[in-house]
C-alpha cells in the first residue's frame, strides 16, 4: 500500500505564499504521476496541478502563473509552491499518486489511486 502525507497548510493572508509538501512511501516513486487536488466546503474535488514521471506539468487555469508543482524523486516528495494566494484558494489540499504509469499526466481524480489525508489552506481577505 502506498501512503501519502501532506504538510504545510496553514492560515495565510491574501497575497501571501505557502509551500505544501507531500511525502510518499511508494517504492517506485519516480514512475508515479503525482498530483495536487483541492476541495472546498460544498464543492467538488478539483485538480490543481499534476506532474508526470517525465516532469511534464499541468495546471488548473485559475492557478496558472501562481502555483508551481515540482518533484524530488530522491526524497519521494512533491511540492506545491503557491504564491499570490487568494481567498478562493481556501480548501483542503490533497496529494495523490497514480499507479497508471503509462499515462504521464492524468488529470481526473478517478485516474489517481492513492490519496493523502489532506492539509488545510485558509487564505484570509
């Protein structure tokens, strides 16, 4: 079983920055597409950013230019660097891993097989 743990969520002021981390127990982490999703109260889970084993990246439109996803395979870790945070970014942020390694950058939640518990990001006005 692959276990994921997210860290770094907290209360920040609008316009501020925050970096989230996700540590994976996957034995072949370098082959796993990885992603960040978020879910606000009453909202559906949405893709925020995905990074493939090729290090190709995909971003949700509202975070393009503000968020950066990266991975460090030597540490079995992915990051989400968030800048210019907005109140609309407030959500539980979830780390996910896909075992479907033949797809470099899956985007749908259904394409991810392993999930972390989430870390709360709250952006004040």
